[in-house]
C-alpha cells in the first residue's frame, strides 16, 4: 500500500457484483482515503453518467466526487471533443452515454428520434430521408439493440468513410451472475457491417490515462490499477505504465492468469478488494 499514491478502482466485479457489495471493498477504499491516498474510479460501463456513479458509490458507503469518476461514456464524449468535431453524433447506447455526450455540448441523434419505437424494414430504409449533419457514430451498451439501429449506423458509416466511429468499450460479456452479452457484441455487429474498426476509448485503450494524468498530475509508477478483468483492467494498467492488481471477485480467475496463452500478468492479486490490508 505504501508503494502507491493513487488507486484506480474498476467498479463492477471489484466493489460490487451485480447488486451485491463485495464485502470489505468500501472499507478498503475509505481506509485508503483516510491515509491520504487518491482514489479514482474507472468503468467501461457506458450506461450511467458519472453523477449516477457518485450516487451509487455513496449507497455502498463510498464518498467521492464526480471528478473522481472516469467512465467509457465520459471517454467517448472527451474523445469526440478532442477531435474538433462538428455536427451530430448518431448514438447506439443508453441514457448515460447520451447524457455525457450532450453535457460536452455535442448533439446526438438516436434511433428513437428517427423512427420512434418502429422497426424499419430494408425497403423503408432505402426510401427514408436522412437528416444532414450526422458526422459520427458512437456505439455503447444498448439493451434495446435492433436491426434498425444497426442498419442506420451501417448507412452513415458507408456514406462517409471519414465519419467518426467510436466504441465506448468492447467487453465481450456484461458483468452478471449469468453470462450476458457485453458492448463488444454490439460493436462487433456494427463494425462487421461498417467494414471498419471503431476507435475504442474504454479500457484497455489508454485514451483516458492521459486525461487522468493531465487532471491530477499523478505519477504512473505510483498508481495502482485494481480490476477483475485481465483483458481490460490489467491490460489497461500495463499499457499505461501503472502497477496492476487483479481481484478474484469478478470475471478473471487465477486459472486465466496461469493459462499458457495469457500474456497479461498482473503485478499483484488479491482474493478481494476487501482483503487489501490483510494479505
Ligand atoms: Mg469489472
């Protein structure tokens, strides 16, 4: 603990699993804060705003402010801003990412604005009037993903090959007691039809670390990334030059670490974030 000044916690699978708190995780975070450590939170979940995470964390007994929260939704908004973008973004995603992009002053259009709740057939898609000014496509987690949404994104991305194309993250699965499809599955559908890859802004992309460093003036070697997933959290930490700690309360297991095909080896592991001060 003394080796690090800043702790970046993933949330799903680290602080909570589904609706359940990971025992002791909140106490660990409070203890770090009391010792004067900086604690930040970084999630690939794009469905909530940063303010909603402040509220959720407080329900789990963790105090923080909006500026301590970094999410793939916020990353998408920050990335679009960094591209001196003009126009409107077509968004496949939930309200969290919609809000973050709008808060950055960027206009969005979603399928419900264009089609209401209607499913559009290929013949109708051929004839529809396309609003002008859509110069970007953002894909995040979308629990109501449809062929209509996919078809419109495909059209926009093929119409203009310089059109901005961003994914909030590409996690294959969604953290849940039952394995459910993650944003990566939705992104795979869009990129297959688009025939090109999006810029990914969530972990393991290191896009956000530059933002975090600029904002907080932190030292990479004195920063520890704590997460439950090798191919996002730990890969992000390693690619960003941070210390890395895998917790075994979420997606990845020690067997995954030891798998001969795995190249992402964390510096530390803990059975749980709750045991940081015990082990
Ligand atoms: Mg996680």
